[in-house]
């Protein structure tokens, strides 16, 4: 684990996502030093996952390292986007994003991965689209007015018949992009979600249109259909999927591995390192190969 990962194209950034699950098990400074030593570019953290003073120690450790800080916005209550228009919720979201902006203001721009609205299966999807649209309009207007150095990436979510979701199919995300042509909507392509959603079907032209605005990737594997594992089984063909991206713009690739899933399979840091190294190897092999020349 002491060998630096082989680097890919200059515009590819590789890091560890779901880092809020890893930080509690290690000294924050040592953990960031290890990630940087491996050659990682960033860590992605979900705020509101621990007491503020504990999170501040995490964020300070990232700031003191050579790593870039990326956020994944929380999506469960009290930050469930489906509740955005309820009394008091805009103030709650404002406080959260203001905190993220203040924490990361030392960076030129900070990426925030964002889920769209979701709710119970019986909830009207049109209503969820409306709420998501209200949130996006509020976010971009507030960001401009208050100068937040934040950039949203809307994530492709997993389909689940128990819930109604905006964003669990590519066409939803394309619709949101069409709703707000003046905003720079970019997407987070979760490869595990994409793999598990294949049973619902995908339209080829829609996928191609979606991939043009992918600037963030969550890479992870499955074990017996369960998501967010280290890259060990190949149930998610990560290398094959990455070949579909052109890498003309900077793309962040975060290994979204849940700590407990890594522990269940072996030594967690070794599995995280081997997964990061695999992704770095995939991208290094693509850097001299234009999209038109790939399979």
C-alpha cells in the first residue's frame, strides 16, 4: 500500500467517497496523509454525519493535506429534499450550504453531489419534480447572490419500487437539465446504481446525452447484488463503463465504498487501496485513446 497509484489523464481526479464512514476509525490527519500518499486527489464527505466538532476535525485535516474537499449533501431527514417547501426547510438548507461554502472557501470551487427529491411510492412524481425544480432555482439564485463557491452534481439514483424518486432514471435528469437551460447542471454517474437499474431499461441516445454532462462518478462494486463494496467481484463492470466517458473536461471519480462493507471482506484499507488503484489503472489506459477509438 506504499506505492503511489498510476495516474490517468491530467483531467481525471481520483479519490475516496463516503469518507464520513472512514474518518471515525482513523486519526483524521493520518488518514488524509495516507490518501495523499496513495496519490488521491480528493475525499468526498457527507456533512451532518457526526457532531460538528468532530466534522470540523475532519475538514481541518483535509484542508491541511494536499487533498481537495468534496461534499455529498445529506438526503435523509431533516435534509430530505422532498420536504424542501415545508415551513422552515429553506432556512435549514440555507444554513447547511452556507456552512459548506464557509468551510471550503479556500478552494476555488467545491463540488457538492446532490440527490433529487424522493418520497413514498404513492407520492406523485410530478410533485417531486416540482419540489426539485424549486430547490434548484433557489440554490442557483442564492449561490449567485451570496457568492457560494459551490457546484452541484445531480446523482443518478438507484431504482426502488418502495419509493418514488426523481433521478432514478437518466430521463429524469435530462428533464431537469431541460427545465433549467441557463444553469450549468452536471451529473454524477453512480456506476453501481446504473448497473442495478439496467433491469428497468435504458435508451441509448438518452445515455449518450447524459454522459456528455457527467463530471462526477461514484465507482463501487456489488456482492450478491448489494451495493457500495470494494472492487472485488466485477458485478459492476467499472472499467467498461469508464470507457464511455471522453474525459475532455475534468471528471472526479470517487470510490464510494462503505467502510462496513470493506471490513466484511478483509482489511479495509488494503481493499480501498486496491480499488483506487484499479480505477487509476483503467483511466491511465484510456488517456491516450480517444472516445472514437474505443469499443
